[in-house]
C-alpha cells in the first residue's frame, strides 16, 4: 500500500525558509491519477490546506492564497518524492505539517512534522 | 472560501451510547458531476487525520459500520451508533468542492 514518509528540520529561524520532504512508496509522484498535498495544523488556525502538485501530461501546482507568495511545492521524480518550501517564516508558521495523497479525499497521510519557528 | 461549521465542539459519551456531529457548509457541496464532496476524518491523539467517510455517506475501507454519514447540500451529520473507547479523538468534516479545501473546527469526543 501507499506510504508517505516525511523528513526535515523541526526548528527554523524567523525570516528563513522552511523545507520539508515527503517520500512516496507504493505509488509514483508522476501518477496521472493522483495529487500530492501539504497541510498544516496549529491551535490558532486549525487544519489548513496549503497546496498541491500533480501530473496530467504536465505538472500543475495550486496554492492557498494565505501562503501563495511564499510557498513552493516541487515534485522530484528521480527520488519519487515531493517537497514543501515556505519562505520568510514567522512564529505564525509554527505548526505540525502533513503531506497527503489524494484527489477528492486524502489517504494516506505522512506522520506529521512539528516545525517551530523561533530564534 | 467555503466555511465549514461543526457542532458541538465537544462531546462526552458513555460507551455503548450514540453520538452525533453536525457539519454545515456556507455553500452547497453538490458538484455538477452529481457527487457531494463532503468528507469526515478522525484524528486520534498524536496521529494524522484518518478518513472515515467519503462523499457524505461512504464508509472508507476498514471503518466499522457503527459509523454512518448522511446529509445533502449544506447540512451533514456523522453518527456513531454505539460509541467505543477507541473512538476518542477529534472529528473533522472537510470539503473538496473547490480550492481552497477547508475543514470544520473539529469536535472532540471523550468517553465518560
């Protein structure tokens, strides 16, 4: 079955870039029938969809307006994974970040990564 | 953005008793394809959300039949016919009608 394994630092300094990776097993990031998403969860914002990447003869990305100027989600076909980069982070970006597979619903999810933004 | 509103925000239920959670969306979740893009997730402590119900009423693989979903348009309900200890956690409704996908605030289920 499909499994997602997240990796990346748990502490990022303000104004720097948050970078996380989601490694896929049991499926392909280039699948024509899947989409790959990032979410985050914090006490103040609840569960929040951040964006997605997917392949339909070419690559597409969509991002939440709240982070659109700061976010990049990239597929890496050589490693069968996808990544999240969030620039210019502030303490407001402190959250548990999740990756997930899905088109209309989301399953599976990564294990979650707590990212704290602090100097 | 579509706003998802859940009630109640917390529930305390005796094992074996039923439980019900309401979810209302700020606009209809019925798509032109005839599907209603309303989903229910359960997040157990320390875990990511797990899918319970898809498209209003379809139990996901492995979900016990004590869980059921109903509703249409903008009003939806998740029911647990007989609550068990393993059902504790936070329940979320979510839509994928349009971007951005949004979640309800969550309903925390505790066992009495």
